[in-house]
């Protein structure tokens, strides 16, 4: 069973822990369980219910009104909500709830509505990446099962593949040719799929190697293909390898090429070799693709 602290609930819903306690004590909206130590904890059903309350609250419902509703009425109203193109927090909550429930139909429906209203790029930047960061943080803290992360990621990858396939293929000739990959032991492919989409949209030729690519594979490809840039993204740490050493190894192995990476780790603050560049902001990732 997934068990969440009040801080986990705060991070997942965007509702401050202090506010959650007021809702609990003053409005009796929910009753968390107690450990032997008397600390509150919440299970998966609690989380889904609080996410639904958060949907309504952020959509303009007063908390006193929500408190007068039954749980079934709260659930029904939350399902009926139709967020606009920029109500990104509601989309994140709805997708989180669908992932917790393994509700594929709802996950895909919310995702399709999001892309239709906000566009693919804005959906990725403002909803999908924050959603994955949220899920990843919970997984690392042992608050979410790996299967729930895989469930959400697989559906997102499928939607991204459809978006890429809908674009015309870049012409093979050009000044640039970008090699897309993730290093060995990095299995999170969604960021480089997004870069593939952006490069294809802007007509930049690329080679897509996917995830968990060995150093020998990179050497082989670069010997046979006139690649000008290598691009990768890190979410998790490299297993048995220091990121700074890995960057130095890439720099030395491919001195005539630019090595470009982005990541969610603090390694971006380190001194980088001359032909290595870090993309620290989403805007920089978008600019790199043009």
C-alpha cells in the first residue's frame, strides 16, 4: 500500500500542509490514519480524494461548499471539470490521479484534451515534465510503485511517438546532424524523445539511438556518420560512473564535435570541458532545436 505524509500530499496537490490541517479540523473533509507514533499518514484513496478536492478548490469552489458535498459528489464534479489551456496544475493533478488508479482511458483522455487545448510543446513543458518530476520524486522516496511510473511513462511515450510521426522527416543534408541518446544506465527516454520532436519540427537532421547507449556504440556511429553534435539528458545518476568523468571522456573522445546535455541534477554547476555545453533552462533546450 502506498503511504503518504502530509508533506507528500502538499507536494502532490499544491495545497499547503497548514491549509490541509485547517480543512481537516474545521471542515472535517478527511480523516488521516495515525501511526503508533501518532503521526498522520494518508493512503492512495485519501490522496485521490484530496486531489479531487484540490481540483474543485482551484477551479473556484469555496471550501465550505466542497465540505457540504458527499465524496461521490466531489468525485463526480471533479471528473466534470473542463480546465482551460493554461490551467496546468489541474491537468497535473488529473493525470496523477489516473496514474495512481492505472486508469488508462482517463489518462489518455486528459492527455488528449491537454494537447488539443495547449498544444504539444506547451503540454510537455508545463504539464508532462512537472508530472514526471513529481512521480519520480515520489518513486525515489518509496511513495509510489515503479509500475505506476512505468504506466504513466508508457502512455506518454506512445503519445509522443504519435506526435513525432505526424511531422515530416528532415532532409538528410545540412550543416548540423545531432546524435540523440541517453548514457548507459539512464533509461528515461522522454526528454530525448521531446528533443527528437523539436529537431524534426525545425528540419534539423538527427540520429536517434534511444536509451542506455554504450560508449562503444557512440564511437561506432560517430565513425560512420558525420555527426556534429551529441545530445543527451540525464534524470537519474549514472550507475557506477561520475558525471564529470563521463563528460570529460566524451569531450576527449569527440574533440571535433559539440557535446550538449541537459539534466535535473546539480552537475550543471560544474566546470565543463571546452566542447561541452549544458542547457540549464527549458528555453535553452528549445533554442538548441532550432
